C-alpha cells in the first residue's frame, strides 16, 4: 500500500477521522445515563418496564449485539441499505450525522419506538467502546474467553459493566465458585465490582478503539506516513518526531488480543 488516500477498499482516512470524532460523545453516554437515572428515576423506571436487563446481549459478538438491537428497534431496512452501499463506512457516517437519516427516523417513530431497546443500544454501545479502550477487546470477546475458563476476562468485563454478572456464562461461573467455596475468586470479583483500576483508567484513549476499528475494517499494516495521516492528523495521538514508532508499539500490543 503506497498511499494514504485509501486505507482499504472501503475506509478512507477522512471517513476514519469522522468516525474517530464520534468517540468522545459515545464515551459520555455513561455519565449522562447515570445522571439521568439519579435525577429522573421515575422516567428510567418507566422506560425499563418489566424487562430491564440487557446483559444477555453480551453473549454475542459486538457486531451481532448491534445488529440484534437494530433489528429490535426496527432498523433492519437501514442495515440492509448500509450493507448494499458501495461504501458501508460512509453510509454509516451519513446516517448518524446530526439531522440525518437516523435523527429523522427517530422523529418519525418516537411515539412507537420501544424506549427500553433504545436504552439498551446506548448502554451496550458505550460499554463495549469503553471495554475496547481499556482492554483492546469488546465485552462479547471477553465473554467468549470466560466460556473458555478465563477468570481474568470475567473480572475485566465486570469492571466495565457489573450487570454482566447476570448473563448466563457469568452466572454459571458464579454458581461453580459458590459450590467450590472459591474464596480467591470472590476476592478478585469484589475488586472488579469497584470498576476499572486507576491504572486502566489512565490508559483510556480513543487511540485503542481506533486501532480496533481499523483491524475490523481489514487493515493491519501501516507505513509511517499512513500512521501520521490516520492517527496524528485525526487528533488521536500528539504530533511528535517519534509518533509513528510509538503508535506502532500500540498496534503491536493490540495484536495480542481477539478484538470482538
């Protein structure tokens, strides 16, 4: 690959930059939802209804989680349209811009939209993005590791979203730990319930999510010029003489993990 105009057949640097700009807004959902829950508890209770748990959705891969929620919300036609588009990334960007198709869909259907499913989408999207920023992996990927007996993955996932303890894979592990009186397991679990460690929180950055985004787009090899174009010019990494070298270290570290 000898130029930076296209990083693969679908995703351009300009599109990548636009998607990266959405990350701070997505990250802010957690605080906004928590503030809403405290200030308007009756409204949140009304939205939840009798079926309020989204944790079972984490049993699927990240892409499957989003597809499932989009179908629940009646957005399957939009998914088909995106898939048929000559540039799916651009179609997603166009659809999610302020005042664009997604906003228009909401304005047209807000009286009949299932608000519970809409809340699930906001929570699931935000928690998965946070998980990728912290651990290079979505919650779906961590759940898959827990199925294979990885307790570290369980503790990581719980630190991101404590409700995940009620999903079947985690409930099974909890039951076994209770049966075996696994005190060490519950000590680690208690720590994870406090949320991400200060060390992990300090490592949060849109750079990690951006690296995963590019991997999922099928692009995993970069020239130094491409690294500068994609990460520095997009504001994901500070301008520095050794920026390309340092970004490459982050990319190499991320390759150790299954992403989604």
